[in-house]
C-alpha cells in the first residue's frame, strides 16, 4: 500500500490512483476549464510514489516549460532499459499487424510491416520497463488524430494492453466534454466553468471512480499561480482555533482580523456599515470564525467591542468561542457581550453587558455603550448577530438601531451585522450597508464574495496564517 498523499487534489482521485492495480482516468471538459493544469498537478504530486510521465500531443515541450518550468522532469522521455516480454495485441491492431506479430523481446532488432507510431511505442516501452508508472496523455483525441485513428479505438487498445494487462495508471485528457467514451474508463472526472450569482467558478465533478467511494462528488478549484488547488469538506481541519497573531491595520482603516479579507475589501473604513449575509446550509463555525476574528482584532488592539453573538449565544459561550485569542484582561477591558438580564447566569463575567431586552434603542444608547467600555480606546466596533437581535427585540429591530448606527458613524467606528437566511432585517441592512459580503456553501466548499463592492468568489478555509487567526481566502480564478 502506497503512503497517503497530502495534496491539493480531490482526495477520492488520490485514493483511486493509489489503489492496487492499473487504473484509467478520463478527464473531460471544454477548452479553458483547467484540464491540463489539473493533470500536471497530478503528475507532480505523484512523482515520488509512481514514475509519472506527461505526453503532450497539442503543445510543444518548450511552450509547456515556459508556462510550467517545474515540469522539466515529468516530460515524457524515451527509456532504453531492457524490459520483459509483454503482449502488444492492441498496438498490433492499431498498426495494422496481426496480434501474433506483437510480442516484444528487446533488445533484438525487429523489422515490422505497418504504420510507425513512435509516441505509442514509447508508452509501451515505459510501461514494460517499470512496475509502477503513471502516464498522462494530453490529449487522447489529438494522439488519435495524428495516426488517423478513432479515439475510441485508441483508448480501448491502451486500456487493454497498458492498464488491464500491465497494471499502469493512465490519465486520458479529452478535448471536449463528450460523455460517449465514459464507459471505457475506470474513472471519469468532468471540469466545467459555471456562473453563480454573476461570478464564474470552476467546478470538478467526480462522475465515476471504480472501486473508490465518492464522498464529495463536487469540488470547487482554482488555477491561481498556474497551479491546481481544490477545496472540499476538510476546509475546517487546518489549525487550532486558539491561535492568534497580532494583525496590523491597513493604512487609514481597521482590520477585519483576517488578512485575506483586508486584501479583498481594503479593510474596514471608519464609519463603515458592513453586512455579512450567511447562506442556507452554512456550517455555524463559519460565522463563529468571522466573529472571532473581528472581535479579537479590535480587542487585542485595545479598542472597544460591543457584541451580540449569533445563535443567541450566552456570554460564557461567546467567551469560549474566542478562546486564548483574547486574554482575560483584554476581554474585561475591551469587550462587552450584550445579554438580557433575565437570561444571565449568576457568575457572568465583567465582559457581559446586561440589558432589559424590551427596546433596542434604549439598551444600545451610545452613552451606555461608551460608559460600559470606558477602559477601552475608541473607535469601537459594534458587531451584531441579527438572529439574536430579532429574537430579543422582534423582526423590526432595524427601526430601533437607526440612532446606534448614526452614533457609530459619528465616532468613526464600524458596524458589522450578520444575518441568517431567516433574518427579516437583511434587505433593510443591505440598503444601508457600505459593504455587503455573502458566505455560502457550494458542494463541500465554503465561499465568500463581495456583493458591494463586487468581488470574485473566494474559498474559505482554515489553515495556519502568519497574521490574525486561521482563516484564509483563496480567489477562485
């Protein structure tokens, strides 16, 4: 059993190619979907496990190396090592020879009557010389055209001789998205570009992987920097939540606590009203990480934070969400978690701000907020979970927040509101917001993008970062 590959590839594809025996994988999709970049990444990441070779039938080696300089060792080269006798019946039929004439026993010189097929001869020699080999043919259509063969005929011959008889792994790249050849491959992967909310994203559909359970049939991926990277259900397994490194503010603005989000939006401008809209089926951990990043960034800088957590979280629960990112001393001085007095525990910390829970305009008067945060520096961050606000004050809570919003702007602070799919305040808050972000789930991938201002989709993932917490955002380009 080969060691597990930790990679940027779909884990089902990795498992499929690592399973014992030979396997064929068809990669299909229209031009520009990233098929070549994907198969090159497969060859690169399997180089230490299987002898990977890449055969390009469409682009010259020099052009490939200009775009992918790291490919130098993967380009297919002739191997003159002696090899055992193998059957070449499929190749014999393609060359117009009888199957009995195609027994290979090198190094004797043989003279054959039939068509010359140097690329195919090279493939057979590589497989005959190596017990574990991975070959990428890009593309099988172009190779068939070169020898005036039907693609089906060529693919079937290579499947029988090299995959089934010799145990090689072969990846066939198809020029089009035609599904008529799917039945010939052990596995089929489709690459497509689709439009979602006026944004183009790349999707990979795992249609068939014989002998391998497909747990996530749809992956989003990026070709950023000329390398393939997919995103899946393991988005939240990157690093420990407690990690936090001080993050610097963008010039003239405040940080979201996530450096990639600062780059994406330019940071929080003084007086900003920000709406972060959470889509259907989004894991609760997403909003928790966004809240944690915002609160930690402001509190560790000594600035005050007024916080109504999402999901009606208690003061103690919200404190636990921050973990060690905000030390106790900074928590007591700079953070106030709003909680109705009727729901407070006897042992609530100093960071809990008790309110009556009847009128939001009275409970969140600016003078009350400033008094409660008298040990913190301004400007303040006001961060509100509208599912919690609406459960306390009712669905028309936005009417009572008008004065609070005005005070935030007057004092150069920032207001960030989180809404869920059931929130009644989303439309009204969207009208008032200077920044509108949306987080949703596509397949197994969590994405975040800007509606106002308009941005491309970014994959949301937990991984170690030099600044802030553990959240990264990767453009899906």
